[in-house]
C-alpha cells in the first residue's frame, strides 16, 4: 500500500494541472481566440513558408503555456482552416502540429504531463525548469520544424493570399484565463491546484455569460480518459516501486541510454505510464529522460495522449491522416531531435 500511495502522490498533480489547462483552452476556443489567430495569420503577406512558420510559432506558444493536449485539440482545426483558406497543401501543417507539440512540450513543467510526473519528487518553479531545458527545447523545435518543412516542401509552394475574412474574437474570459494559466505554470513550484482554480473560474464566468455549454467543457477535458490514464500511471508507478529492477532502469545509465530507454518505453506503453515507471526511483539524468519521453512519441501515435487526440480531431475535420506515414517521418525526426536536444543540453 505504501508503494501505491507514493505513486498516487506522484501522479495526481499532473492530471489536475492538465484538466485546468484544458478548461482554459475550452474557454479560449469559445471566445474564438484560436480561430481568430489562425485567420489573421492566413492573411499575412508572403507564401507558404511564411504561413507555415507563423502557424508553427503559434502552436509552439500555445503548447508551452497551455499544455500540448490543449494545443493539439484546439489548433489542429485552426491550421487546417488556415491551409484551406489559402488553398495550400495541408499535410505539412497537419503533421507539423502534432510533431511540434511534442517537441515544444520540453520547456515548462505544465507543457507535458510527463514533465510533472518525472519532476514530482523534486518540484521546481516553471522559470527554473525552463532555464535548464531551454537549450534542448530550442534544438528539438528547430530540428522538428526543419524536417517537416523539407519533407513536405511541395505544400509550402503557394501564392500570396487573396482577400480573407478575419474571424473576430472576444476580449474577455478566454484572454484572462490564458494570462492566469501562464502565471500558474510559471511561478508556483506546485502549479496543479492554481491552474485548476483558474480553469474552473473561467468556465464559471463563461457559463454565467451563457457562452460555454457544460458538455463542451466536459468533452474538452474528457474526464474518463484522464481518469483511466491516471489509474494506469499510478499502477505502473507502484509496480516500479515494488519491482526494483523496473524502477531502477534509469538510476545508473548515462544520458544517451536514458533518453533512448525513454523513447522505447513511450512507444511500448505510452509516455505517461512510462514516466511513472521510470521515475519511481531516483533518475541519474532526469533531463535526458524527459527528452526521450517527450520526443519519443513522435515515433508512434500510441506513444502519447496528444497524438491520439490529434488523430481523432484530424479525422473529424475530414483530413487524410495515416498512422504509417506518422511513424515513417517520425523515424527521421526522433533520432535527429533526440540527438540534437541531448547535445544542445550539454548532457554527457
């Protein structure tokens, strides 16, 4: 029972945090924040490379502040909408979004549940975490964007935009919620409860204005899915504590081995339970483990919740997505991005 209790104590804050951030994301979406950003970016002068770069920058920013699951759920329709308005190929933007949210999620604890699970026993402020992870994050983002842009370079050959209608958004609860969520993930060393409070307050305010049906907020958070993943993560974390050989896999390994153990575990069992298992005991190279756990899911759709959500949202929007194609380009992106992140992070 002691092992299970320790695993639960380690696992619950990340899931509470992501629930709060998803609520903020739902409110921001109901205010038209994301769609308006996409329509304004679609009007930017310049061809496909400019649109691709600006939409990837938007994806990166939303991921860092509001979590990768929030970004992939609410921005996948935005990038598809922008590509279709500009009459350009949508594949680069579509796959770039899912690969980039994983790469971008290295920067802040709240950007990815795995960061919080691994850091659970040693909580630090978001600013301190970012200072340590920034070089690896920057390298992973640059490599990911470069590979996607080169792979689907034909999509980026598009003419200057014609007249495009701008989608309007409300300056209200959604914007306030984004600011509050940013503060919650950057300042406190334990951001879970503050972020949840911000999310609940935003939903309550939006409900009072009759702008957000409860079913929309419920669908955005998907409590049954989060609860199921929490149970699996806690169970695997307890197993790692009880079976010493499992929990100690990353206790003595070097940074390169640790990162690739993270990649393999994420692809085999999903990066959330993998994080609980591999951090159930002291990790010799925590940053390397996060690099593997956060970037590894770009090799397999089943490796992260964000990729599963992306697949569901993209198909609902009528996009042609392929699990085989995802893994084919992931087989190029993952080795390059993991190697670049470890080298840039100064991990030896």
